[in-house]
């Protein structure tokens, strides 16, 4: 696939920026699952990865502004260190193990979480109880960090865990958004180091910033009016789709 012109890159960046902003503030993620496969049909994969990375970082302040301090502080203190540890572990595992089998293992675990949450979602009692053991959250955070490093799919693991706690949609988006904001900085540095980010890609992402703001404004309003049951079904559907994609990795 040939290198895109700056006009093509800018058009793709504007469309992607709106989607990034919308998903960040509506369901709190799913960006990689939606954009990577779609844009890769039109642009080289490394360009897509390089383009989405700064857009996600630019969208983080927008999402944090809407959901500032609405996160679950206990879960944030538990998950953030373990997610960052998972990113480090995932990066190390990539250097010694097959990425395909790592993706499949993560897909299997996350699919189990998602389907279990779907089965018990009608129950009054949360999946993990009102006060689950710290080991459950630590394990979810570690797995999410590894998934983020290996396949940029940390949310596929993190969302079913948060849904299992029966936190409010805004709390879930705020908690996952704060965690992802820190994680994205690490991944942005990695893309810069390996040469996926260049002047043209970064320039297009910066010029597309207004579309992030517009998408974030719309997504926040969708989240506020989205019924709890619909919100859960959307999250589970995205998680299942992401899990299946990981399981079918080749």
C-alpha cells in the first residue's frame, strides 16, 4: 500500500478524531477495535497505528474534563498500578513468546468475563460482589495491561470487570478513562521510538483536534441518556467482538 498524501491523511484524521472523541465519552473505549480495522483498509497499518495513538492522547483531556473525579477511587488505586505493570509484562512477553498465542489467551479470558457478565447481568447482585477481593481487581488490571501492550485491547478485559462491580456508567467511563490516559502516554512514547509517528502524522492529528472536542461533546450526552441495560449490552458486545478478534489472530 502506497504512502497516503497529506490531504488523505488529514481527512482520515478528522473522521477518526470524531470517532475517538465520541467513544471516549460515551462508552469509554473500543477505539482500537473500531478504527484500526476500518482505517487499515485505506491506509498502511503502521500509519493507522501511528495516527490513532496521538488522537487517543489528545482525547484523554476531553474525556477527563467531562468525568473529572467521577471515578471510583478505590478501583483506580487498585487498577492503575497493575495495568502499568501489565504493560511492562506484556512488552517483555512480546520479546520471548508468540504474539499470536498471547492474543488468543487474552481473548479467551476476556470472552469468558464478557459472557459471564451477560448471563448474570439481570441479577440484582453484582458479579464480583459489593466488595470483591483485591486479587480479582489486581488480576483484571494485570490482564488489561498485558492486553493493551500486546493488542491495544485493554478495555476488552477491563470493561467486563467494571461491569461486574455494577458501577454507574459515568463511573465506569471515568475510571477506565483515567487509567487509559496514563497508559496512552507510555504507548505514545513507544510509537515515537519505533518510528510510527512522523511530522505528517502528528500534524494531521493536531489539526483534527476540533473534531475530538465535537465527538466528545456528543458522546457525553449519549452516555447521560443511555439506559443502564443498553449501556451494558453495548459494552459486552464490543468486548465480545474484541475477544473473538483476538482469538482468531493468525
